[in-house]
């Protein structure tokens, strides 16, 4: 018989069975039908062993992939997935593909109770293999908890897909086999590489907006997401479901890639309630885990939010935990309170994504407002937040805004951005280099001219900028404008040899 899954923080010693259901969670699903696909691809850059085959053969690292996505397909006559369909994926990812279904609850992590047997027959919101929607949709990379399945949070993934997001996930598995080794720093890096593999995989789908990606991780998966953001600019936001980056900051520091200042995208961490003193003593847990959060304290370059759900313990930030998890009488709330809070976690995740990926002002207001103003009853949730340090708004940040508006109306953008970030600096040399890069690309020459017009407005006494503007106009065949620019450069610096030579050529 299999060993129980290692639970990262809290060992459930005094337990009871739950009375929950998907319907009682009562998520408000969106207007899209939810399609679901599951398949396996291989990462040929890494090797792996199937542990229960008991052979020495190495194979390319298999990456089982679960993907939830929005669809407009008519679903009449189509059957939704059952919870059992998801647990069959769990069997595959645990490398027990041929295990009889009646053994699932006995073999894996959940009590074989009548209540849990009923969960297996529950109907979900997803349909297998629907047609993709026609729009472009933002991507959420979901990273599971310690050694967990890609489908551990299927209800949340379905919920987000119904509101117009593609959610893609792979299991949390060890570097060399299905199971983690003793070096968690190595396993953290492996999962971060899996995140990067999924970013590439998502780009294969024509409906995916691969430039607007969020990572969302539960427990150990939170560590991988922090590493991924430090080296991938496509990630625009981070959602952490009681992520281990709060509890094992020292593990993050073991990575050569980790630098707190590189956590520079909006970040939300939703945490469990304070662990009771009885549990701290009996399970030998450091009391500082209730208050200490070094990563949050170190973040300066992004808007960051810290939420604490007073009715949730760690396990119940996942669908499987809510449905199948055995309750710890020492600390767990009742089932209705757990489901109410799980729904609230989902609502905050959706609003955070809408705010920062879709620029939805009402969603941002929900995230920023006091919890009582959002209709959340007192004592259910507490929130802290911090704003990005404006002096860290860089030229790269400004350039991203300029790119979004196709480099039009740059001076107006500069004025508005400078007002919001007074410490922002736009170096002359950066504008000069960017302008030339854009001009010499025939597809973006006009954008380059716009950059130079901003540059010469900000630095009207720069002979070098007017010289470069002259080269830009000359490259585009506008001799009149080129002559005007070179003459202006020469007026500012009468010894500019390039301007002298170009004017001589142009006037011959």
C-alpha cells in the first residue's frame, strides 16, 4: 500500500470526515463553456526514470499537461466530466495507470468513506475536447503543491476558464523520478523549469496571449513561481495560494537566481489562518510561521497584497483538499465555513487577474478596497497591501507603455508617467539607441521617428540626438527633414564631423 502524501506543514493527527460538494462551494461561473484537455509531452533536455518500472532506463522527462480553456461551442448532448475523470488523471501522473478505479480512494491519499465515494460521481463544469474560443485569452500557469497532481485545484481552474482564462498545469514531480529527493532546493528549481516549459507549451495554442501570463501556485508551487518571475518577463503577475515562499524563505535564498528586487510584478499571497498553539506544540511547528513573511517585507518593486483567511487551514486552498481532505478537529472550521472561504479565495484570484491582466478598474477597486467594503463579513479575512516604490519605475517600464500605444503620443505619455512616478529617469542615451533600433527596422521606422521627436523635446540641446534624427530621416528617404536635423545638430556643435559630411553629401 502506498505511503501517504507528505503534507508540507501540518500533520493531521486528529481527523474527521468532511461533508462537502462542488455545488455547495457555489462558485459564480462565467459566460464561457469550459473545455478540458489532458495529454503528455516530453522535455528532451532532461532525463527521468519511471520509479515503479524498476529498470535503469532513462527517458526524456515526461510532462503531463492539463489545460482548461474558454469555449463557445454548443454543449447540447455533451457530458460534463465527473470528479472520477480527474482522479483517473491522478492515477496516470502517479504512474499507476492501470490501477482499478475502485482502488483510488484506498490507494492514494483520501479516506475511502461513503462521502468521498459520492464525490467521485459529482459532475464538474468541464467538457472534454471542446472547440477553442475565437478570442485571445490570457494564460495562467498553475503550479501544484508538494508532489501533487495537475488537477488538484480543478474547480478553481474551471472557474477561471469560464471567465476567459486559459489555465495550464503539470504535476509537481521530482527531478529524477515521480518523488522528490532530499534536496528541496533542487526540486524547487526543477518545478521552476517545468513552469518555463509550460510557458512555451502555452504559446502553441493560437488562442493564447503568451505575452500576458500569470503564475498561480499552491504551497510548494509558490516557490517555483518566484524563481520563474526572476528570469521571465512574460510573467505579468503572481497569485500565491498559501505559497511556501512565506514559510521557507531560506530555501529561496539557496537559489542563485533569486533576487527580491526582481519580484517586480503585482503579487498576491492568500494565507491560512494562524495555526493554533496546540498544533504548534504538538506538531513542533515554529510559531514565527504565523507572522513572519520575509519575502513580502522585501518586495519594493511591485504592488503586493497579503491576505489571511481566518477559516482556512493550509490543505483547503485546493479543490481536492476541500472535497476529500480529512478535518483536523484541533483547528479546522466546519465544512460550510471552509467552502465559503474557498469561494472567496477564487473570487480574489479572479479579480486580481482581471485587474492586472485585463486592466479592469472595478476589479482593481475590489482588490484595493477594505474587505468590509466588498461585503465580506468581519472576521473572515484580513488584508495588507503595499505599493511599488515609484523611484524604481525604469526606462524599460516606460518603453513597455510606449510599445502598448505603438509609440504614438509619447510626450503626453511621458508627462502622465512622470506625474505618477516623479523619480523616473529617461536617459538620453537610451532614447537614442532605441530610436535607431526602431528606425533601422523597416517595419518600425515610423515608431523610431516618434522616439526621436520625444528625445529632442526632452533634450533640445543635444547635438547627438539631432544628428541621429538626421540619420533616421535619411534612412527613410526624407532628405528635407534630414537636412534640417543635421543643420540643427551642427548649430549645437559646430565641430560635428558627421553632420558636416552628411550636409555636404545632401547639398551636392
